[in-house]
């Protein structure tokens, strides 16, 4: 007997129903997004994966940098939660359990998984320079989680692979740690197709915008954001062609940040300490 998910008679109507059901708006930007995966499933998977990182990486538990990451994270998370609750987006943080850790690693990197699981690498701290620089990165990474970009990436993969396969993945994820890691690699990693990379650039630009506003809400000067990205762009190394990069073109990124600064500064002036 054919599954209802693989029968041509039912596949398209069911797929369209799921698309409509999974459609929502991102806070602050208002962009419509498709999410086919229950966010609670990704949060559960992220918790497992994050614990695996904590168990296997060298975590910096003491010192000024570790304390700074935790302090900035808590401050921005509190401001973000306040904004979401006041504007009817409480569901965006349902099931969140914020964690902020610094990992001893020379890679220039930071990330935030679903559910508020944040990691900074020591390699990015010299580029951050100070607490406001950390706030630029923290706001950007937290924005990824609030905008549920990981869910969108998984959903896009579901569309590309076929709906029934995606649902099979969702079911298996609750039982198989290896499958959990594979799906999270899709959610937070780099895709292998130009279309997926373009999707990542859209997410990066959106996180720039949201992160700028989030740091301003927490009382950090958003005018420091363009300076941070200047430092990032000047660290050296060969930059891939923009069509094959997961990040926006540096010139466009700076132009967008400058265009968004007046709104961010207005928020900052209301919340600065």
C-alpha cells in the first residue's frame, strides 16, 4: 500500500497545507518565512548537540573574556525577551534555556543554536576588542535563533529532499543521536548548493539588522557595529566569490548597516546606561 505522503494524489495538497500552516513573520523585519519543523524538536536536538560540544571542547570557565560573554549574553537576552513579550512574540522564546560559553579555539567564530545555546570562540575575541564588540556578535547570533533560521534551513532541505523524507528525518531525530547531528548540521552549517548559500546570505543580512536593534535595546552603542565588521573584513585570507559565499558582500553589508543605524540609534538613546 502506498503511503499518503508518497501518493501523487495527496502529496501536493498536503504539502500546500503544511506550507500555509508553517508560514509566519519574523519579528522586527516582518519577513514571511516557511517552517515545516516543530521548533520544539529543533530545541531538543540543539540541547543534545550543545551538551556534546560542552563535553568535547575546551570551555573557558573563568577570566575576563568568559565573564564578558556571559554578561553580554544575559543582558541582550533579557532585552530581547522584554521586546518579544511586549510585542506579542512570546512564542519565539518558548522552551528557551539560555546558555553562553566561551570555547578555547583559534577559529574566528560564534554561533547560536535553537533554544538560546550560544558559543563564542576565543579566536573572535581580539576582533571584538571590547564589550560592545562582543555585543555586536551576540546580537547577530541571538537574532539567528529568534528568527528561527535553523528551522528555515531544515525546512528548505525538506522541500529539496521531498516531504516524506523530511518527515522521516523529523521522526528519527527523536531517537537517533547521529540523525540529530546530521539535521543540525543542515540547520546551522553551510549548504552545498548555490541556492542554499543564497538562503544563508539572506539570513546573515536579516541577523545583521535584527542584531543591531537587539544590541541597542540592551543599551550597547550600535554605531560600533560597522567598525566591528570592518575589522572582520580586514583579518586577511582569500574571500570567495559573493555568489558562493554564505555572507553578504562586505560593501553591501556596510551600506545596509549605515541605513539601519538611525533607527537603532533612536532605540539606543532610549536604553543606554
